[in-house]
């Protein structure tokens, strides 16, 4: 009888936190899979079956789904705006992961399949103003998603729908809105805005530069969801009877300038801002409409940006100081 819980992308930021929470809830046995070498996983656990495999391959997905009851598919080649705007083909190739996992899951008799989608599926013409109207689930159509990454997510949402309709595989889809927190990418080009801004503030503070570079004019707006809310939402949606894609994000709208204000307050520093207007900045405004998730689950992400950024700052500070100490002693 299938009883294994599979987390695809377990070596990544969200996947690592999800495995940690499943362990706390005594869910399992857990099979954690990622393409990265184990020493590059953000979190690992000895009591979990850890597997390095390329889930863009059908044969790897077939092996991964043996004896599996539930699949959480968080695997994708992605990063912050700088990465997804300059790597559209790589982002779209993630369609192989979800397609092959769906095929393997259906053949293996998997009961439920969770797919991590993104707010990047939403139509660009609804995100032209910084004072954006919160995005409802219906705003994904007529389709005009983020080029590359957004199209892959929207196509994979449809694949999940049709596997449910045609084969009876119970699929659940959540559209993530900018997830952040500890144990995530904070340097190297794939980091998202919260981590990038924290790193830049730390660099300015410890190198005493007095300045920070901001991509765009700083007026663009977003909502950012702390990782604990994300994981709770994943598990609630997976256990629900919500069959259509649903928003999973904070509805606390903030400008990038406002996000810098928060980090400066945490770091107790005031920096001069240099705006790089030709850098990738994405849409002008994006926020989550949480009406449906509140109606259907009686819950929505509620950890404030101030609280979440303070926790994330402390973790990145530790990583930054450790890196600087290593460089100095090299």
C-alpha cells in the first residue's frame, strides 16, 4: 500500500522547510529528491530518504513515485527577477519535471499531487500600476503571463487540471507570491528581493559604503510571504478539497523602497539610494487577493513583513559574517 510522501525539489528553499514540517508532524516515510548534490541542499535530515536525481527525466520520476501516496512538486529551475528575465528557456524546461511527475504519479497510483505555481501566471496588463488591485485567481485569463517562467507555470497548472479530469489524479495547485525567509538563496544571482536587499544593506553596513543599489525606481510594489506561512498553506491546501488554483501569499503590499526602509530599521542604518533603472524589475505592481483562501480555508498568511524580515535578517547576518570570516582567513 502506497504510504511514501515525495517532496520534489527538497534541496531547495521551500522544499527544505516543507520536509522539516512534515517530519514534525510525523508524516512519512518521506522521500526527498533534488537534482543538486547533497552538499548544496539547504536542509537535510538523516531520518529521510534523500535522493539526488534529475526529475526532468521520465525514468527518474517513475523510480521516484514507487510506493508514493502524496507528491509535493516544488522542483523548478528558477530564481529572482534577474534570473527569470535572462533565462526564459531554462525556466520553461521545468515543464518536463511536472509533466513527467504527473505521468509517473498517475501510473503509480498516487492519491494526491501538489503543484507549486506562481503569481507570475497573472496577466501583465493587470499589473501595470504600483497601486495595483489585488490579483484574483480569475485574473490569470485571458492569458498574458510572465514570459518564460510564467508560461511554464500556467501550462503546468492546466496539465494538473487535465490529469485530474482525465485520470482521476487528485491535484492541488497554489500560486505562490514571493516567498522569503531563512535557509534560502541570498547571494549569487538567484536570490529574490528580500534576501538581496538584506545582503546589500549588510554589505553597506560592514564595508561602510553608505549606499545601496536598488533595481528600478523603487516604486514597484509586491507582497512577500514568510516561509512559515507558505508551508502551512501548502499543507492546508493539499488536505483540502480545493481543486482550482488558489493564491497563496501575503496581502501586505509594500514598495521596494518600503522594503529597504524595513531592513534599514532592522540594521539601524540610513543609506543613500542609487537606482539602477535599466535593471530587471518585473511588473510595476503585484499583490495577492486572499478572498478565496479565507472563504475556503478560514485562513490566510498573516505573518507581518516586519516580523518575517527581522528573522530573515538574523539568519542572513550569520551567513554573511561566516563568509566574511572565511574570506579573511583564506
